[in-house]
C-alpha cells in the first residue's frame, strides 16, 4: 500500500459502514498509523482500537475539547469513546459494527488532532 499523509486523511469523509465492511489489514494499519501523531493501537476486550490521550491545563479546556470531538463525531456519523478528566481527554476510535478498525477510524483520528490547531 502506498503511504498516505495526515492531510490526505483529513480531507476524507467517513463512509457508511456495514456489518460486512472490511477491517483495515495489519500492513495497512501500520502505514496509516505513520500518518497520525502519537496514536496507538490497543486492544480492549479483543477489539483493536485507536487510542490517544490529550493533555490540557485544566478541566474546562479538556471539556471544551471533548465537545469539539463530539461535534465532529456527529457531523461524520462516527462516534468514539471519550473519557474526560481533569487536564486530559482519552479518545478511542474503532468501528463497532465490525468490532475492529476501519479506514473511518484513521480519518477521525486525523480530524481529532486537527481540533488542536
């Protein structure tokens, strides 16, 4: 697979995902991760997910970021797990319908990072 840039991911939109949609193959996961900054793949209950922890100066800033993530999630129709704490927000993207990673998750991770710029 040819490498992709962060900017190319940001320009993409989420596609409607079906139960039979293909998961991102492992070799493509590695390539797509290179386009993201500080995201990692973790497994939770056997389901691979993209995870990143964002640090903030206080709860108000963390909550404002959480709301921005919620706004883009609603706009794209793709929703993450969010944990908002004092000074930090943990974001996990994965595709529930396929119990794994879809290209949409990488697109949304790139768009999440863009919220800080």
